[in-house]
């Protein structure tokens, strides 16, 4: 992966994610994976569960790179 941010990462919001992936790859060719945290019966329930998990990660001050994390910072989860 190149050191410079490629032309196709147009959105500044995606640049931290690209840098993080590049750093992971530089450290032993590691790449991110997806972990299913919870199975939900409906899309609406999945959205609520996702927001609750994002809020919990923000509470623990874990690094998040999704744009929704920025929108939800400081807001309680929808339950």
C-alpha cells in the first residue's frame, strides 16, 4: 500500500480509515476483519444495536473510523 493517500480516497472523512488500514498492513500484512456482534431479526433492530455498540465504544474511548461514530458522539443510544 502506498504511503501517500491515493486519489480515490476523496472524502477527508475516509482518510483516517485509509491510514489505519495502511498501518495495519505495514505491520505484518494484517488487514481488518468484520466481527458479527449481534444477530437481529429486522434492519431497524440492527440499526439500534449498531448505535448502542458505537456509543459503548465511544464511552470506552475506543478508536472508531465510521462516520456515524462522529454523529453519535455524546448522544445516548436509541433503545
